[in-house]
C-alpha cells in the first residue's frame, strides 16, 4: 500500500493536496503518541532500578537505552516497507502487538535474574514502538492542511509528552518504591539470583499491565483499518529512501534527530542519579524518580504552547532559540549547586519540547509523496538514543555527572545551527 491516503468519504476528506480531514482518526494517532512516549520514558525509572540490582556503572546501566534505541536503527526501514504493503492502520496494529511481546518477555528476564535478558525484552518492545512511530509521524502530518503540519505534529507530540510525564511518576511509585534495603553487592551465587528475581517482579507486574492495555488498543486500531483507502504502492526498493540523505536539508535534519534524541535521552536517563547528588537536591531515589515528572512535564507544556507559536513564527528560528536555551540551562546547572543546579537541569525539558517535531517537519518539507520514506530514515536516526547516552555515561564514570553534560551541550549547539539553516520554507521536490 502507498503512504498517501486517498479519499474515503467525500463529506469528511479533502483532496490529497490539502491533506485528509478525519478528526476521529487524529484522536487515534494522538493516543499512539501517548502510548509510545510513556513506555519509552519508563526507561528513566528502570535504569536506576537495574543499576542498583546488578551493581552497574553509569555506562553499563545506560546500555538499557542502547538496547532500546538500537531497535530504531534495525527496524525503521523494514517498518516503512510494511507500511507500503499493509497500510497505516494495519501496520500500527502489528507494532502494538510487537510491543506486547516485548512486555511479556520481562517475565523470563525476571525469572532468570540476568541483566542481558532485560535488554532483549527492551529491544523487542522498542521494535514495536519503532513500527508505531514510523506510522504516526507522517500520518499526523497528512491528517490536515499541509500549511499547519509543523503545528499539528507538535500538538501530537504534546500527547507524547503527556505519556512521558505520567508514566515515570507512576513508575517511580511502583518500581523505585519497591527498592529493598539489601545491598546487591553483598550477595553472591544463588542468594543474589533469588534477590534479583524477587526485586524485579514489580517491573514484571508493571509491564504485564501494559501488555494487557496494548492488546486492547491493537484491537481498536485493527477495527479501524478500513478508515483510510490507500492507493497501490509505488514500485521499487524501499532502500532507495537512503538517497534522500543527499538532500542537505533532509540529511542534516536526520543527523539532528540523532543528536536531539541522544541528548534528550542522556539527560533524562541521568536525572534520577543527578538529583540524588549531595551537590544538587540530595534526594532519595524514589523522590528523585518522581522529579522526572517535571522534566517531561515541561516538554508537554512546551509542546502545547509551541503548537500555537509555530503558526506565528518561523519554525527554524524557534528551533534555534530553544536549542540555545537548552545549552544555557546546561551551563547554569553544571556550574551551580543546590536547587539551582537541580531545577535548571529539569527545565531543559521545556526547551526540548518542540525540537523533535520541528526538526522532523523541517527535514521532511518538500518531500511530497516520498515523505513516508523520509519518516523511515528519520526513525533510524533515533538510534542516537542508543549511542549518546552510554558515551555520556562513560564521561560521567571518568569525571562527574556535571562534566558529562558537555556531550548533550554539543548536540544542542549543532541543532541550533540547523534551525538557522532551515529557517526558510523548502521548495517542493520529488
């Protein structure tokens, strides 16, 4: 199936040049953004849990993000190929069921008491999320007028941020609240295995609940699979999507997605440990985990505000401004102590708010019918979340968490430059 929906009912749809007007379908897409955003953000809660149970270094603990975001690199192009054959809604249902399988794999991971199997479960879960995201980004851009695509995608990302705000708070209560007082480093052999199995059960229960919810949502999405009538797919290999990287606006934009996701995930992954430092807020683990709410909550508020602002101002200029704001906050946090250090880092979430959807839409401008191919390539670039966080962890292991922020800062500096480069609308291309 092609990736450009055709009209289904004359009363509700407009022609392809104007987008497709299906308000009820937009609600389903908003729900997908909420789900995959929330589940992704649970990694920020799982990382300190597994770091404690398996006595890991920062670099080792951040392999959670490597396993998770590596799936974007592996599955983005295959997911785009599935969309070409099966269509948007069927592919979304496939992605949701794959996410369910990933959640269920937490059961054998817990029973084994092995960190590696948790990484496998997260990889499968992320494969499903990758599939859903490859569908959601171009679909929400098509469900309305092209001139408001920047705003609409940012608004949809607001629901993504709603998920990333709610899930970590609840996860902190369910997962970090169950941390035992036993020091895993003092146990060996069978006693250590039994301890890890027992302590990871609460993680399993959390993901079993998610699995049940995902099955229900997959059923609802499948029931709507005929809502879009799609034209036959174009012939040719999906791998030709990579030639889009030769277009500077798209190629640099994809690189900025890599850098943005890496910076956002690195900071989010380290927030709990950062806020526990005596030099910042000095919080206990569960209390620090609850503060992740403010990081992602800032992104949620910023995205709803940004959806309006992007209708009034140049998206590229706004992108440059917020990226510069992120670096200002990093500089302030790394060179201060106490509440200023802690809250300035949390405030970066507000600056992050419009970055992903704005970079995505700026890079995709002018792609026309090749926009879904571009979505697959850009989704691959999300692998930045697999690479930059562990590198940040290595810097932290060798110096300090404050100094490690230099890597995310470098990412934001490049993004600011791209915003200025792409401040003017792109010409349509084929």
